[in-house]
C-alpha cells in the first residue's frame, strides 16, 4: 500500500501562478489579473482550473506586495471546499525573477512544476492533463498552437523574407518541468545575468533536455490590451452558452 501511495505522489504537481505583472499595455488603473471579466477577477479563472485538478497539490501565487492581502482574501473565498495548499510570495522586477521566487517555496523539488501566466484565464483541465502526461515522459513540455498568419522578417520597416510557418508555433502557458531541472537553469541564468523570453528558453539554453510541444488552444489567450478583454468576454459568453 505504501509503495502505491508513493507512486501516486510522484504524479502530483505544483504550480507557480504568476500574478505580479504591471499590465501597462492594458491601460488600466489596477493589475489586469484583478480586472473583472464577466463578474469575476481574471485570476479566478485559471486559479479555479488548477483547483479542480486533483493532481495539483500546491499553488504558489506570485503577487505584488501591495496586492497580497487582496489576493489572500480572494484565495480564501475560492478554496473553501478545495483541498489544495496555497502559498503567496512576492514577485520580482522581471517575470523570470518572479518564477525564481516561486521555485524557492515549492514543497518538493522532486515534483513536477507548472508555470502559468495569471493573465491567461482560459486554460482548461484537458490541457493540464495532456501537459502533465507529456512532462512525465520527456521532463519538459509546453503548450502551444501552430501559427496561422503569414510571418515576415522585417528590419527598419523593410521586409527581408517570408518565414515558412509550417514549423512555427505560438507558445502559451502552462509550461511544465521537473522542479529541480527548472531551478538549476534559473540559477545558471541568474549567474550570467541572462533573461529568457520564457522558462522553456532557459531549459533550451542551459540543459540537455528537449522541450516537447503539446497542442493548446487558440482560446488560451493572454489578456494584454483592452481589445483582449473584449475577446475574453466573448469566450466566457460562448463557454457559458
């Protein structure tokens, strides 16, 4: 019985949910993850998705210091009937530093960790499960969707070439890794003063691991501008109908 329990624990994961961004492009007076989207704060959508996954055992919510009390109240409300440990930790001046802060409060570095942008409210449980399965096979897996538009490389306003889009993917979150692998590459990046565009870029640069792609959804958008909020409202209405 004890061996079976240990195997089940190995399949659990923790998540670093990033909520410390400034959201300047949203042109709002407050953090975009606290803006209401059809009656609920943006952060509530992804928070509830992770809470609904039995494999998610710990959520690290990375937040701005002056918003932690507000988020703690929100978390208390959302987790009344959920069995999931939640830790709130301060964010850094860059996204990468916020992830590093989150890594340092994980319960077990042998666990899988997912890193997710709180401004992506529409990730769903099926995508979490697909990503979770893949990371157990390959140790590094990310969500994404194939690029649909024509892509051109432009320098100083002049088109240099049309880039073949057959091999291009638009990357999303969550991204999933084994925690000790991700912490190791973050430490390497910190030592060199290197800022990657996402966590997978650090794995690519500082480890031997190949990053696997898992098909996401075109609805798994990041809310960045006021126009994105309008799209988000349409997505919520469609899901509810």
